[in-house]
C-alpha cells in the first residue's frame, strides 16, 4: 500500500518510501534487530514543521511511528528531538504516557532521545551516533546496512531506517485511507500535501499545509497572506540546502520534479522570502557563515574553505572588498567540496554560487559600496508567535569550533 501510494520521504532525499523500505522489511533474521528513528529535529534553520506537528498532533506522530514499526517488523523505535525543544519534549513525554496507557505501545517501544542543537545532527549517520552515545559526526554510513549498534556484540548489521515525523504521519494516513487517497492529491511524481514553513517578507509567518503541484508563488503568497511589499519577491530560498529561486522561477510547480526543472529542490520546504530591497550578497554571507560554523571539521576543504568563503563575503558586504575578492570567492567555491563526507559543503557551494550568478547587480554593488556595513548572522527559527518568526542569538555567539560564548563572535579566517 505504501509503495502504490507513491509517497516520497519528506526530507532532503525525497525518495520513494516504498522502494526504500523494501530492503528493511525483507531483511532475514540473520540481519539482527530492526530499528526505526523518527527525526523531529527541525535542523533546517528556517523550518518549524516538526515542532508544529509535535505541538498540534503529537498522538498522530506516535501513531505514525507505531504503524511504520508494524509494517517494518520493528520492535524498538526512537523519537529524536533537539535538546532546546523544551515545549515539544514535554508534549511528547505526556503523549507517550497516554499512548502507553491506551495500549499502543504493547508491540513496540518508543524512546525519546534528546539531540544537540547542531545542524549536522540531521544527517542520518549523526543521528545514529547520538543514539549510540558517541560523537555525532556525519560519517559515511548506510543505516540499512550498518544500523544502530551494529557489531557492538555480534556481527549483525541491525538494519535501521531514519524518517522525518512528517513522513511517518503520512504513512499512518495512507494505511488508514488507502493509496488512492494520497494519489488524489498532488502530482503523479509528488502525490499528497506538504508542510511548508513560510517566513521573511510576507504578512504572516507560519507553517501551512499545501497541496503539491501548485505554483510555488501562489502557495507562498497564500500561506504568507500576501507579500511585503505587494509585488512578487526578489528571491526565495528553501532553507540553506537549495539554490536560490529568482522571481522568474517562482511560477514553477511546488513539487520535487517541478523545482528540479528550474535547478532547485524542495528540501524541507522552509521558504524564506526576500523582498526587492534585500541585499542577496548579505544573505549569501549569512548562509556561508552559518554552514562554516556548523561544519564538523572532519574535511579540511570544507572547514577551511567555508571559512574563507565567509571571510570573502564579509569583506564584500562590509564595503572593504574588491573585484579580486569576488574572483577569489569563485575559485574557493570550486574546491570547498573536495573529499566531502556529507552534503554540507555542496549545499554551501550551490546556494552561494547561485546567488552570485543570479544577482550580478548585487555583486557589483558590494565593490562600490561605502564601508561600514556590519555583516549579519543567520539565526535558526526558535518559535512562531502570533504570525511572526522569533529568532534567538545563540548562533551569533557560536565559534567556528562549536563552542558557544557569552558574547557575539566575529568570524574571520585572517
């Protein structure tokens, strides 16, 4: 049923869920224990979808985990949320107690795991490491082959699947309503609806459920209750994991195939809207600086390269850069992905490069501007209250080695 529904995972990969689950569901007994990890970490800095689901439908999330566990033959599941999600942790704790009282957990146990607030904890291998109690690094590791606790005491591979809670809520709905129900929404390639976080230059920030296949500009305008100003925006970014969408591309269908056709991707549908007055090079600096700090340091080309990219952009945004800095920036972006073990440097290169190519006027303005602009910092979304996004200040106090200080940090490579 899951396979025939065409359901795709609601994450960066967006793979067909039925095909992904075949190996786990058909694994023989010699493979060891099977595990399920439900990811509710909202690691994309502009996403609030996981927290919205946990606040509004926590029992639906638990139901999705239980149903998926039954389908896959899993006896032990984990629900991963960030340590800073205090409100959501309280909701999950109470809801798990209710589910246990109702008999939902008789055939599967669900443990709530608190993770760090680091960006890379969203990588499946880092989530597995967190649950195993070791340092959460994004090492090359296929959970289906080298799963949780694999090789700890036996040679078992313990096949494991990591799914977003939005994916699992959809699984439960498909099992309840049938595959034709999901196929009745969206497109043949991207059936169903999607939770979208909309912030930036719109009248109202929030998480809205939208049918896949709609024109992206219409979905964002409706979900955000109109643009600020009223004209279509200068650009839209989906978190820090997709090339920029310029105004001319916003008519593309909001689907995985629709955005792929214009050189972008949906990611976690964490849409940040930028109005006409936005300085897109300042935006590029925010994203580069964020990913530089969040880089784990295992790959020198990524850590040092992202630091230099951030430094070049900081000089340009501050009005002390030159055309030579622009040229050096392009050269450094070409090598930042060398020997990469995760997707972080690729995301940095794609986002920053796309902004450079799409907004040559903003690039030229950085060379000619008056010195004095202080580059800003990309802060992850902390909450959405009364239709307005709330941001913290933790990222501005976080050093490149991950240590969080009491005072703001000035990032520099020189």
